[in-house]
């Protein structure tokens, strides 16, 4: 019993080993190789060069530019060698200089990070100011920076800063898209409003002409309407040229022959005074005068014949 019990533990490892041999060794996990950017040659120079949307700056304790990234050429038009050894504050708007110097000095004194917004001047782009003078165009930048001190002596070495346009290009494009969309919506509303006004004017014009035709058809003796006969205001009872002028301006006539409503003068016709326009009235008067002359000639001829028959 003791022998079997002593041999049992020894047999178990052998069986486990055999089962493990049958299953085979575990497959190793394939690790995806991670390419480290720092393994590239001159990776620091490449990193600074490939940042085309950020201006890298190295400043002195007095804001003198010791190094400037090449992205400044694309964003502001300046070459990096034009800004080196110059004062960064001279590139800013006059209203932003005092605030930037205060924030920069506080960051150096307290050894903390700085975040400030300032407008930087472009080199070759100008605009007309309110006083009609030419001024360089300015771009708003978000400037972040931190001072660098030696770890042992706390001696100031330099100030690292980076400047990015604010808002960023993606945000600016989105804002432009939204502004264009709002402008498009406003123009569509304006077009709909003008179309509704045009339709309303067309309906009003049709109703006006219909009313004018109905007035001319109901009264044949006077083809028109006179608004001057009714009071037109609180001073309608007053006599004088003002009242007469109102009545003359309010009168409107329609020619019973041609249907015209505008004429320099309205003339008498077969249906009464002011029922014919100037042209139709002249034609009717000429025709009436000719007919009168013909009737007069025929009367004289009849009288002469009567007198001749009496003599013989």
C-alpha cells in the first residue's frame, strides 16, 4: 500500500508530460513591430521641419528670437533668418505687446507654462485701414511656451514656445461652411418673400382692371367714376383751390370708343361731355361738323329750287 502510494505521485508528472507532448508546444504570440520615430536619423530635425502648421520658437529672457521654424514662411511670409536675432514683440500688434510681455515675464518668474493670444503681422499682405492707410494684415495666434532652466543651478537657458493660428484651419473651414450655409438660407427666404410679393401684386392688378371694366359696362352714359364728389378728409367741406385740385386729381374717365383711361384732354361725344379721349373726340367733332355742312348745303339747294318754281 505504501509502495503504490509512493509511486502514484511520480506517475502523475509523467502522464502530464505525455499529454503536454501530445498537445505540442504553445504557439508564440506574434508581436507587431512598433516603429519608433526616434530611431530615424536626425529625428529631431525632421520633427521640427515637418510641423508646417506650427511655428517653433526659441526665445531669450528678453523675447529675442534665437530660433524660428520654417513654418513661419508659409503662414506669415517671413523667412526664418529675417526674424532671428530680432524681438518677437515687434512682430505683434501694438495692442497685444504689453499683455504678451507681462505673461512672458510671469511665466519666466514662476517657471510655469504660458498661454497667450496675439496678432502677428504678415509680410506681403496688406489691407486698407479705417483711416485709409495701408496696414499689414494680421493673423491671430495662440502662443504656448515654457521656460527651460538648468536642473542643478536653476539658471535660465532658453524659452521654448510654439505658435498656432487660432482658430485652426479645420475650425476656420467649418466656420466658413456654416457662414455660407446661413447666407444661402437667408437668400432662399428672401427669394420666397419676393415671389410672394410679386404674386400679390399680380392679383391686385388683375382685380383693378376687372373693376375698371365693370364700371365702364354698368353706366353707358358716363363711362367712368368720379371720386371728387365724395368727401376725402376732415377738410373736405372747405372751399377753395385745394378742394378743387383734390377733385381734379381724383377724377378718372374711360373713352367709350377705344377704352383708353389716360388722355391729355377729355372731349365731348354723342353720350355727353368727357366721354371721348382727345383723339376720338377730335374725329367725332370733325365728322359731326362735316355732317352739319352737308345738311346745310342740302337745305340751301331745296330753298333755291322752291324760289325758282315760284318765279316762273
